């Protein structure tokens, strides 16, 4: 399999699997060394679980940026 074929196959994966591929590739370039990286990964997993379970409600990005810009303009 050449690089183009590998990329084409990776792009056809579902978004969550593509994110795992990207994360794995980036980690291979910049090996995480600190306990902080592990804590952030655990926090991200917890937040994703909270979203999926419905315990928290996602806020659309446009709403977040509108709030930020509104505060900065004051």
C-alpha cells in the first residue's frame, strides 16, 4: 500500500476513527511525556462521556464565539 492509498483509506473512516488515527500519528511525532497529558486525555474522555450520556448539553461554537466577541467589544 502506498501513501496515497493509505490516506484515501483513512479518509473513508468514520470521524471518530479518523481522529484516533490523527492522534496516533501526532503522538508518534511528539511523544507525550508528562502526567499532564494523561490527565488531559482522561478529562477529554470524561467530557465526551458526559456529552454522550446527556448529562451536559453542547453549546454551538457560533454561540460561544458570539459571547466572546460580545465581551471583548465592551
